[in-house]
C-alpha cells in the first residue's frame, strides 16, 4: 500500500503525535511522519520527535513581526516547510494556533484536527470544562477537516465518552485523551487508504458497514 506523507503540527506534550508514531510502527497506519513542526521551542512534543529520529522544524511566530498580517505570513513560511518535505496530509496534534487561509486553501480536505468534544457542541478552548458547565452527560472527541471557521470543518470520526458524577476537567480530559489516541490514527488510516469522500459538510467513508 502507498504510504502517505504526514506533516504534524504541535505545540504541547505530544501524546497524539506519539499515538500516530506508534500506529505507524505497528503497521496499522500506512503513513510516514515526514516532518514535525512546532511553534514553541523545547516542548515535550518536539523533544519526543527528536528522540525518535523524526525531522523537526521550529518556526518562531516572532519571526514575522514585520508583516501586516503576521498569521498569514507565518503560515506561508509553514507552507514552504510542508512543501519541502512533500507533505500530503497535515495533522494538527495539539497545535495551539488558528491557521489562516494561506494554509487551509493549500491543504483543503487534507488537514485534520482533533478536538475534545462532540462537535458542533463546545468548540474552541476548554471544551471539557464547557461540557461540565453545561451539565452534559456525554462528551467525547472529534476528528474533522480544518476550515476557516474554528472547529467547524466536516466531521470525519467521533467517539463518545460518558461524563461521570464528580468529574473535573482534568479527569474528563484524561478519558477523552485516551479515545483521541485511537481515533486520530484511525482517521489517518482512512485517508491513506483513500476511503474519505467530502460532500459539502459530510464526510463519507467508503466501505463503511460493508
């Protein structure tokens, strides 16, 4: 099977990056991590990538202060890095920046994000606390394609996680994260196998239920 070249964008601890790498190593995800790009230096995700021999690139957001549109200028630099490494699918794995149209247009239906709620409920930051504040009985996680609206892109996969009595944002986050580690590699595998079809806001999975 053909191997899909991944560009993984990170900002934090890198647990989803590790889940992807482990899926590739186990042979369940037909992909290769071509480059890991971080917008923060010396975070655990970048350290993990370095320890495991993955190509890493640190892009400092402060390096584009002269532009009238710093976010777009930054993403143009990021796009050059992705192109240099022949990236076919971009993964936002705990990436704490809102991406601009410069990147979204170049990777339309080829950029995935994982979010810790059952979208469209509780988009944006602190989704787990939002769920608790609203008294939700079910939370979960969503893998979706990235569009210009924050957490508004077509949904690829979702997994429900029950909210327990006495949950805190931390305990709920930990259970959701365990499901993220399963769901994101699965979505990458489906993309690599050519099984995802986007029609408007709907993502259809070829062979699902067969």
